C-alpha cells in the first residue's frame, strides 16, 4: 500500500516529503546531539561550523536552484539536456572556488564570523561542502524529469545515511572528527551519483548563451536570498559577537528555528507551483489558493498546539541545558503566519525577480536596526521578535506589489477569510501560552 502511494504521488507532494526528510534530519540531528553527552560548548562549536557553511553556500545555492525550473521550462528538448549539464558545471565550479577560499582564509573567516580563534574539524567540514553542494541539483533533475518517486527515495537514502554517518561514530565514542570524516565520504559518494545522473540525462556541452541566460535570471534571486538570509545569519553573527559564548550560541541556535514542517511544506508548494503559474496563470492562481488553504488547515492547528507543549517538551526532547531555547522557539513559531503566504512564487512566475530583491534590501536594513536595538533592550527574545517583524514586512511589501503594480487581487490566490481567522487564533494562542 505504501509503495503504491509513492508511485501515485505528484511532484508537489514529493517535494514536500523531500523537504520534510531534509528538515527531519536536521531536527533529529539536533536531538541526538543533545542526548549524546557532548558538552554544550562542543555542540555550539558544531553549530558555528553549520553557520559558516550556511553563510557561504545557502545564499547562492538556493538562488541558483530557484532559477532552474523557470529557465528549463522555456527551453526546447535538446537545449534542456545541455542546460542540465551547464547547471551542474556552475555548481561544481563555484563549490571548488568556495572550498579554496575557505581553506586558505580559515584564519580570518572563523574569527570574523564566530568570534572564536579556531574551530575544530574546519578542514573536514570544508571538504564535505565541496562534494555535497553540487549534489543538491539531484532533486531538481528528478523534478524536471517528473520523477516524484525518485525524489522521495533520494531524500530518504541521502538524509538517512547523513544522520547515520554522523552519529554512529559519535555514539561509539570515536569523536566528532571521525563523524566529519564519514560525512565527507558520504558527500563524495553523493557527488559521484550526481555526476552519473548528469551523464545519463544531460549533454556535455558548454553553452555560453544558456549559461548567461540562467545566471542573469538567477542573479536577482541570489541577491535577494543573500539579503533575505542575511537577516537570519546576521542574528547568528550578532549573538556570537554580543555574547562571545559558545553555550549561549548553542541555546540561541536550538531556539531560533522555524517550524520545520511549515518551512518544508510551504517551500515545496511554492517551488512546484512556479511552472504551473507560468504555463497557465489563471488556473495556477486558483490551484495555489486551494492548496494554500489546505496547507493552512493543517499547519495552523499544529502550530497552535506546539505553542502550548514546547516549554515542557524542550528539556525532554533535547536536555535541560536547552530549556531556555523553548521561549525563543515559540516566538519563531509565529513565522508560520507569514510562511504560508506565497506571493514570492507569483512574482517570480511573472518575471519580476528584481522586485523581490528590492523588498529584501528594505527588509534587511530594518532587520539590522531592529536587531541591534532589540538585543540591547530585550536580549535573545528581542532578537527573535525582530525576525518576525522583518518577515512580515517582506510578505506585505510583495502583496502590495502584486495589488498595486500588477493589478492582482490577493483574494485571487489566497483565502483571506480563513487566513485572517487562523492568524488571530495563532496570536491569541501565543499570548495564552506565554
């Protein structure tokens, strides 16, 4: 029965499952770390490595990934195969350049971004990034080839092995160094699979016109993600700089997480809807409205329940050292209300990535001002609230752009009544739980 369900799922559902697998691995890793007996300072050092990796990869990687479906959908059959190879080439070349930058610049990268003089296993972590980043195109190749089952299987294998490769050495007492070695080996295996997949589905020919078209289209998306995610990365830097304490950094990192389920499902829905909004705008908007409403019916009740159970569960799920993270996580749960709004997908489908970038710049400037002000006035909780306000600004500005500049009423793609009811209920639940 389960295998038959997987064979019948849509690419949208497959991407949602894949995102759940990705974020599930992150959450499960956090839980295992907290239960492993490692000191909070050691966990904080690991989180700092992840933060550096995110700073140098997540920003450009996701912009390039978002640019793949719109460009691919506009190409002829032969061009599409050439495009797949050129996309892989872009990812590999940038990853190699990034690896060389981090390895040669370790003495200034680590102190500048973390406030620590050194971080253990930095070299192994850089090697992991070198091989892992190019393999991120795999799920998009399966998406473009309309192979949802392959997306789910790839996610299950890749993320399952990632958790195993990291924690089997830790739990056997081999230490974090051996764990990072296993992660680097796994990343190399994923890289070779990616090369094999590109050989099977692509044509090995460099096409400068296609490269230019892809990079020009993705450029504003990368810039917007750099701006948008600097909001979150700025918070990590500010905590490291302001407190200069790996234990406080770990507490902040464990609490400053969006609800993984909301992030996964909303991101997958937005990604899968872009081709539909390009090829059939009217039908796409109606479908987006229906699917968003269905998403709200699921995510908002779950988020509301979490608001009431987070505080007692955090010390149990992780360990008592992280009980202070629960209050931060409850504030981040409020981001669900902005996460289910998907004007970004519509703006991108209409071909206005520059509008997303302009909104992102304003959002970042506001976030920096609020971040410095709120951390001085309210500590870590104030920093969390500055994120919630900044994300609301982004979604509100994009909705205004669609309404005023494109003449698209919000009611055409969002069930405003249900959204309003759920948002009020979420805020009321937060006040009651607090």
